[in-house]
């Protein structure tokens, strides 16, 4: 046990729910007194703070998108009324927009995620996120520090500098995007090094970019780097992280997560996919129900690592890119994963309406690879990744229409 894998993380589900309800209730109470935004929102809906006392009550409030936060901040700079007057703000970060984010000096933001990824005292970790203006550099830095590691603030320095630091400082870990790590490895090889033999970098924690399964295998098998993913948003901080089981991302202890239907803002049935909506329990920035625009679902089963928090299944894609088919979202990201399993097949999903029902066709280019398709396996893999059954697989002689698109929605609604 450690303070980042403590009683909080092994609480019973009921206990966590009760704790979160109390904290939410206190946040709404305080928000009503200190934040113009919370006051206005509740008043307009005819609600009192005492109407929001449990996670389930959050549905009474609207989901606020990133765009909306920026808009409100533009109208009422700097914080759009979300922040308490005279709040004790430790620092202010700036995201493109600009969006201004007050921070409370939550030095332990991300610490649970880094701890779960195995970062400890004695580790020397490259933090390749920008320290300029944005929250990333500093908040990841402090998370690593809290987990016990020594941090090298290499930021956005070029790959050659990063290779030099890995070599000279005996770097053991990395945090940043997967694409930058592979660029660093490529540079090292170009410089004549054998990355696995010559260097001691054995652990990596990725944020801000999806980790392709094939790239993960390369990092782990070819380069001996144990890889982990974390998930968050600059407006709300850390949201979820992988543990050593690598089967879903544990939801952080200071956030309430809802999975909602983006068209209604209401929670979907357990296990179903929807937009990740986050409420960070705190007493400074009163952003209730922040809509991330990311699609995911909740894994309900217990995790073998011992943490009792629910997990996100990973990020399936963005709300705007997704097409809803028979109640499930299909995203270009999911189709790319299907494509990874069948790298030689060119296909495209076409959604139509037949007999008042969504009909899913997969158009497959009938080239020399076509004969080799194991249609049964294709259907199984597709169903496993997208959770929607294929109605018809259709060979097409010519090339796919609208080639750049992996999914086309041809439904017409009267
Ligand atoms: Zn776990």
C-alpha cells in the first residue's frame, strides 16, 4: 500500500458513491455561493443546490462542451463565471482559443496514474510535454514527482537532444505521446544506437494521443518498454489511467464520470457507449458536467489489480466523427482497428435504412485479396470491436466511393 494505492482506491462501490455524493453536494453548495455560472444555471432551471445531492441528479444540468466553455470565457473573461470570486488560485494555464484555466496547485494530479504505471523513486523520467503556457508540462511533472520519480523537463526539444539526455542521464522512463517516442527511437537508430541494448528506458506513460495496438506491441516486444496510457482533459485534469492489467482505464478518485447520449445529455444504459462527461470534485473551478466529446463505455467487472474503481473501456473516437447505428456508435478509430486485423483488405462501412431499421453494409473492394477473405472471421472481429453486427458484405468492382471515408451515412430521415 502507498498513498497512491490506498484505502480510497479499494473502497466498496457503495462507499465511493456515498463519498462522491457528499463531495458533489458540497461542490454545488459552494458553487452556488461563489460561482456566477452555477448560480445562473440553477436559477434558470428553477433548481436549488439541495436538488443536486447525488451523481444521478447531475442529469438535471446541461452538459457543457469545450466550445461552450471557451465562448463563456470570451464573454466574461477570464473564467466565464465558473471560478469563485477571490478563489485562491495557484496558477493560470492558457490553451489555444484562448481558454484560461485556473489551477489549484493540485500537485498530485496524475500521480495515481503514474504510480499505477510503475513509476517510483529512482526512476529518471523524460517529460516531453510543453511547459509553455499549457497545463501539460507542469502538471505531468508534478504527478511524476509525487509518484517519487526524478523528472527531466526536456519538453519539446528535438529528438537528437532527447536521445542525448536518455544516454547521458541514464533515463529509465518516458512520458509524452507515442508518436514522439517512436520518433526518438528512430533518431537513436539513425545515430547508430541499439535502443534496447544501449539505453535503459523501460517504462512509458502516454497521454494526449491514442496508442495504436500495433505500436504498443512494437514498444513492448522490440524495445522492451512497458507501456501505459492515461486519459484527461486540460479543463478537468486527470480522468482515468491504466493499471498493470491493461484492461480498461481506472477512473480517478476525484472525478465523477457519466456516459451520456450526446443528443440528449442523459446517461446511457450500463455498458453502452456514449460521450464521457466529467465533473471534477473541487472548490475553485465549478465546471459541472464537462462534455469531453470523447466516446467510451464503462467496464463494470472488478479488476485483478485490486482497485475497485470502475474503468473506461478506452476511447473509441470523437462524438462528431461517430455514426450511430442501432444505438451503438461506430467511429473511424474502431474501423481502423478492424483494418489493422485485416491489413490487406480495403473496405468501407455504409449505413442505410431498410424496413425502418438501420442496415449496415460493408463494401469490400473485389481485388486479388478478395477471395482470401474469411468472411466469418471478419464479421466476428467487426462485431467484437464495434459491437454492431454486419448485415451484408458486398463486393464492389470499382474503387470505394468517397475514398477518404471509412464510414458513410446514407440514411434519410423524414
Ligand atoms: Zn486495475
